[in-house]
């Protein structure tokens, strides 16, 4: 953490918002975009809609060839083309220049030294890669000229396209205060002939857990109100210093994204993944890296196992694990939920827990109406375990949140806003939190839902959090936004999509600029880490997101916007919100979506551009096989190229955590459909 970020707990009451802020979203016009890029992007858009035109532009390398003779002829033609180019004088000069650049780029930076004991380069001054992190493994050196499978000119173009894609990713990450991998940032600075500095790194603010004896619900130190004016414009909240600035439409200098610029950047990525030579290079490169890893496994498996066993007081059970994808209503296991239902029925049967049609109903009456006795319930009859029958069946998956198939029990036990003000739900979560604290090494990010139906949802959720004291040092909270605009619109609850965005994000801006008026929400936001967008991914939209898409105020039809449309406007508001919260030393939120169970390539491409991190790609290897090799390569560069110790915590999928908790007799998540892990 930087020195400037160490005073996180001391919030500024009057931050300085200068007239000129360097962190602005540089806008571009579609007329300024490269014509080739624009045409290629439009071709990809059209092919994605028609489904039959994208076979050539987005060929899948994992599909077996049906015609080996044709494949052989293609290779022969490519070889003849490469030989002819190598013989030309121009290519010889270009090749010499390329090899010279390549040799210079492979030289070690000045601050790196080479250890006599190990061939691995280590930095001499920054100590980012201490020598002890590199044990004596067997290594294989590949010498000679590198063959990329494409010509030198195509190789240079592919490298430029990949660098441009990484720069786009870095731009959107830094503007929204999302973490960008340090290793990738260093090499991007080297490509620009600029020295990388640790001070240039953008890190998110994380509110520290209260120390022993501190009250996590204390409202002391809440900063003063700024009395800024807020207005939703084109689906993005704009901030104004006063009413006069609002009247003259002079918003505060914050990075407000615009759709056209975003579409231009997206067009560059679409053109890259549709480029044949770039796909060829990335496909071969990925196979090469995978082969290197398999070779490393074969040579050093026993050495790695020995290194693992030599670490004192660290094994799978006492290494810190974070479950980043678990709904709060699914954080307990079946047995835990069943026992809690039976206990409450035994001790509070005469308590009024539900109101229906103006009639108040006790817990005993609820079960009498269901014609069942909680004593006779079993784990099987509770039926909250998601098995194979729920895979790709979102309707069945949702029904698993209803114990014994009764929506009344879900309303009573698994809701925050009900007749008993979410008391049972809070007690369940606190019991799970107590078991996490007892285990010491297990952490989780439970998900709570904000629907966008009403602006009062945030205040109600924050009140539930504080009233029932649902806090644990082993928990942080994620907010998931269900994509159900079509349901709200069909019931005439909201006039357009912009109103839904306003209900979701405007209360967050109000709590940021006027925290004294929204103390409960300001306190709750300390422990919120990010947003996600969830729905049935098998539902396809007829609308393809592009710069021609209607603005949220103009989206008045009953049709649901596509996933990409949701994601852009969520990212845009989170970007503005984080830049508004930064001067006040408030915590920032991340966009961490679950990328698609029923895979659409444009959705993952957009995730790779704007998301602060992907919780997981829920269709696993099948999704990776469908994505373009170009984007797979970029995904690997920005997501996996991390320095040891760079992340403050280990984030992982639920599988390993569930294995540990099951073996130790602890509760695990039973309401989550089985999914493959990358």
C-alpha cells in the first residue's frame, strides 16, 4: 500500500475537486476510428447476429479438420508465401530490424541481476522477485530462431494488436481503480520506453477490519456533506458542484465514459480476434506455453512436492481461502438450514412471521397450511441441493432456493425485507460467520441482491445490516444485480431502463456526497467490495450492443437489454463512483461478473475489457474452447501474469473450500449448481 493510502481510516471531510483532473475519459468519434477496424467490427457484429457468417472470421481451432488434404494444401500455400517473402530484399531488411529489436527487448533491465546460483533473473533494487522464490528446478532452454507460424510482417502486426488490447484493458482498469497486474504493466512501460514506477500503480481502497474492541457499526468520523447535485444522463450519474452548474450543464471533471468511445475500443478488440494471422500466432503461442508447463510438471513434480512440504505450518487446511462466489441465501448447508427451521419452530411456533392479504400468520400456521411437521422434514425432503438436473435449467436452479418448494419459507428464512425484518436470515448468516471465524483461515464474499425496482432498496438493506449487526471480520459483501428489467417493465413498475440504473446507483452517489444524510448506507458501503450482474445466461437477446444502441432513457420496450448493455452501464457508473469516492478516502467497489453459463463470445470480450476480475467462467473448458485464441492470449496476459505476493489474498472458486469444509464437518454451500472450474 502506498504512503498516501495508509491514512485510509481518516476520511477527509472536505476533499478538493480541482477544475482539471488528469483522470478524464478521453473521448473519440467513430469518424476518427480506423476504417478497417470499423468495417471489421461491423462485420463481426453482423456475423454474431446471423450466426452463419462468423465461421470464417471466428474459426475454432479445437474443432477437428474434416479434410486433411485441404489442410495440407493450406500449409503448403502458407509455406510458399513465407519462402517467397523471405527471399525479397525488403523482407530481409525487415527481418534484420525485427531480430535486432527482439534481441534488445530480451535484454534484462538495469535493475535486474543474474544470480550465480540460479539462471532466473532477480531484481537488484525492488526485491519483487526474491531469490528464495525460485527453487532449483530443472529448466529447458530453447535456442535458435523462433518460428511463429506466420510471416515477419504478420508477426509484428499481431504483436502490435496484442499490445493495443492490453493498453485498452489497462486504461479501463485504472480509470475505475481496478487492479491491473504489475507484471503486465511493467512490460507495457518497457514497450513505451518508459520506466515503470510503483507510484504509478492504481490500488483499490479496502476498509480494514475493526481491531479488537472497536465497534464495526460506529458512525463516528463520517465526513461532512458536500451538497453536490446529481443527475442521471445517458444512463450515467453526473455530478455537479451546485444547482447553477446543474442548470448550465457543467458537471464535475470526472471520467464520464461515452458509448461511442467505448465502441471504438471494443471495435479494435473485435478486429483483432477476427484477424487470421493474429489468431494463428496466439493459438500456437498458447499451445507452446501449455507444452512448456506440461514439460515442467514432468521434470519437477517431485521437487515441487518437496518444496510444498517444506513450508512450515502451511497446508491446504491452514492457508487462507476466499469463497468469491456464494449467495448469502446459500451460505449454509442443507443440514444447517434444516436444523435452524426445526429449532425456530420448536421455540417460536406462535410468533407472527408473515402477513398475507392483511392477515397475520404465525410460524405454526405456516406449516399447518403446508400440511407438514418440521420434525418430519429431512435433508432430502428439504430439496435445496442443486444437482445435475439443474444444469442449464435456471428455473429449476431458482426453485432450489425454496425449502420444500414453498416460497413462504424462503420469504421467512432467506429474505432481508420481510415481516420480521430479516431476523431469521441474519441469525443464519451470523451462525455461518461464527464457524468461519472459528476456522480462522476461511473467508467469504456473500452476495446480496439489489433489484433496481425502487431507490429505497439500499437503505432497507443497510438498515438490516446494522440493526441485526451482521458483520464478521471473515466476511465482505458483494452486490448482485439481477437482469430482470423486462419483468419490471411488463408490470409497469419502471418507465425505462434508465430508471432501473438510477434506482441502483443514485443512492450510492448520494451517500458519497452527503454521507450525513445517509449514515446507514455509508457505513454498510465500507464492507461492500463489488458488483455482479446475474440472470439466466441461456436467454438470448435479439439486440446486439454497439455504438448504435439506444440510450437507456430511450429503452422503453418490454424486451430485456443484452448482457453487454447491462455491463457497460454498470461499469460506467462504477468508474464515476470510484473517482468520486477516491478524494474522500472511501472504499471503492469492483465489477466482478460471473461470465456466462451459456457462452456468447461478445460477453466475455466485454468482461475482459471492463471487469475488475472474473469470479469464474461458469462453463469452464467449454467456454475457453469457444473463445478466440487472440482473446484467450490477452486474458492470460492480464489475468494470470501476477507477481508472487501481489494479491493481498488468495481468491478461489468454491470447490476447494467446500472440500475442506465437508471433510472438517463444516457447512458448505448446497444451493449452487455444479460447475466446472478453469
